[in-house]
């Protein structure tokens, strides 16, 4: 077993998931579920997997803003992350490479990697950042490597990456903090996210290796999955605000650690993705719920597998999301290993 695999297993399966697995198993913990408190008789134990969530697995049709618009196979055995680039490109990370695909699924090129990728970010016209466990690399779209960062630490596990001006921001799920690195050298220039560091920081709660980050126009947006919310920070790491509430309803975040992934829309809104009770939702820039992109009945066929994936994050139960130039929402299906496309519904 490689050093990377040993680290991943030791840190998240041996320690964090020992506690998080119990929390994830109690997927709809009553303390986090206002609906359950009102209707306790409608929430029953379901073996060791948690509670009966069948009533939440169907989405109210009036909440659906999007409809399925097709899907295509990625050709990966294991898919991980997804993003888009200008010119109608979808970039999918999986196995040990990043594939550049057309929106019809045709392979345009492929960048081979030495290790499995865990996050990626497109900056500018021809610059791709890829996180590989405890370091990151930068490529052009032709596959030429422009930079390999230094090794960033024994416990580091990079789960999201973004860039702004001369700084690269890295969500480090291993240390529950955000690293700031020099864009030219990859050297660490700062870090933030521990409780009270800097003053006022709430602290990131990361029970599993899902810890997403997106660079916006004016600030950083970071998922605080254990607190079931999205937080906003200045580019120097000062906490500004947060939104999100725990619960099972479509406009809330459920389970032990959600949202697992999110992305921004052109108008500054959010598309979020949850695991366990798999769903993709749309929110305004201020965090107000707009509606559902896709619910559990659309995303997942094998509900038992989804529950196991929530309790054991090695199964990869999160649907990464992106928005293309035409406003379509793309979701990376970890079970079917496909990229699925959702388009705005036509009002009748």
C-alpha cells in the first residue's frame, strides 16, 4: 500500500470516520431534524444504517427547477471531481488523470498524473490546478506541467483548490484548515480556519474528506460540512458570514457533513450537492433557497449503496457539480461514473 493510501486510511477511516461514521449512520439525527421533532412517529430506525428516510426521497415537483438533459460515460473506474472551461469543455478528474471532454462526451485530451487527483481548478484560459493528496501541480491544457508545489505536510489532504491573484487557496481536510500558497512557487504563505485563528473564526468541522472551497469575485466561499453550512471569508482569511440550516427538508442540509460539494453560478448564486440523501439544490447569492436541481429519486438508484457511502466515505458518495457556459448544471455521478446534465425546465 502506498504512503498516500496509508495516510488516507489512517487519518479518515481510523480516526475521523470512527466518530463520523456513527454520526453519518444516524443520517437524520433528530436533533438536527426539525421535521422529525414535529413528527417523531414518522421517523423509524432502519437497522444500523440510521433512520427511515423514505418520505424524504421524493421531491415535491413544485420545487424542481431543472430536468435531466442527458448523460455520458467518463471512461473512468473511479471518478472524483468536475469543473468546466471556456469553449465548451468539461474537465473530469478520476483514476490517475484529468480528461478534457466536450459537452457531448467526446475526449479532447487527457493529462496523465502520478497519483489520484482529489481536486482541480481552472484559472484563466490555459491553466489547470490539480491537488494530489499533500501537494499540487499546475498544467496547461496540453498537459505540460508548469509547477509542482513542495510537499505540504504529513497530515495534509487537499480536497479543494482555487486561485486568486498571486495566491492559491487549498482546503486541507486533514488539518481542517485552508492553506495559502504562492502561485509562482507553491510555498505556503499562510493558513487559516482553526477556531479563533484569526479572531472570530468559527473553526472548520470536517468529519470526512469532503471540504470544498470556491473562489468568488470578491471573497472565498468555503463549506463547513460538520456545521452544515457555507461560509464566506475575505481573501486574507477573515470570517465574514455564513448560511445554511440543518434538517431533512429540501432547503436544509442533512446528515453529519454537508454540503459535500458546491459551485457558483454566473450571477453569484450557489449550486450545492449533498451525500447520503443525495440531492443537488440551487440557492441565491445570499443563501436563500431557490429550488431543486435533482433529488434522490433522480440521482440514486441503489438507496442502500448511498447510505453505505454516507457512512463509509471511501465509497465516494458525493456528486461533484459545475455550471457550464449555457447555465446547465453538470453533476458527476460516482456510482454510474458518468457526467449528468440538467437543464432549466421550460415553464408552461
